[in-house]
C-alpha cells in the first residue's frame, strides 16, 4: 500500500510537470492534471491540498535530489574544491537536460512576479541548494586554491548558462550548422559532453589562481 501511495504521488507530479511545461502554471488546471495522470480530483486534494501545493511538492521533490548530491560533495574530504565544481557542473548538466520540462517550468515561473507566494517558495527551495554550492566555492577561496571571485555570480554563470541552452534549442541549431536539426540535443551524449567541457573550462579559468 505504501509503494502504491508513492507511485500515485509520483504519477501526479510527473503529469503536472509535463503540463506545466507545455501550458504554463496558469494554463493548467487540476482537472487537466487529473486527466493526464488518470486520477480523480479528490486524490490530488488529498495528497497536495491544491494546485499550488502540488507545484510546491513537485519543486521540492526535484530539488531534493540535487541537494543530496551537493551535501555529499561538501562533506567529501578527498576531492579538491575544483574537482567538486567539476563534479557539480556534470551533475547539473545531466540533471537539467534529463528533466528539461521541469527546468523550463521553473525558469518561466521564476520570471513572473504576479504569483508572489509561488515565487517566494521556489526562491526558498533553490536558495538551500545554491547556498551549498556557494559554500563549496568559498571553501576553495578560503583554502587559497581559488581567486577571490564573486561566488554568487559564479553560481549564476553555471546555472544560467545551462538554463539558457535548454530554452534555445532552435537558435543553437541555427548558430551551429553541424548540429543535426532532427536530433534532440538534450538527449545527445556528445552535446552534453560539449556543454560540460565548456563550463568546466570557463569556471577553471575564472576560479583558479593564476599560478595554476
């Protein structure tokens, strides 16, 4: 019974994620989600209370995976700070590309201010994740392995670059004629490696002390 309960919740959140990405938060009703998930409205109300509650649980559920990875890296005494940043970039690219619908939904909703409660909820959830990444960058500064950089803008560079790539597939294919127009870039391992390599190169050049 417990497994079935978890499966139903996952099923509803997956349906909501798909519809929010395609139609936006405002353009998606609870009934749309129920129809897509094959459940009734009472079940959504029981698990989540409301559409806003469902959205909040979906965001927290997705963010918790990345938070766990960041916490593991922060505690790791074997890896150097630059190795941790390299790992984070790889995880971010793989995760955000694999969950493109979710990334598009969050990017869209974060850019809107009329739903202040939703905006504040997302900011609070992602702040917890970004503060862990900030600690890792500042660990490198404290150990004098990184230059004294603006850690907040380093985070924006990593996250913002990936988010921009996710929202601009057609433009990327127009800019680079070697990219196959018929291939989904976000499922293409070679494109993921290209993005990871680029971001690691950019951040290493920016973070490492000139003597390195």
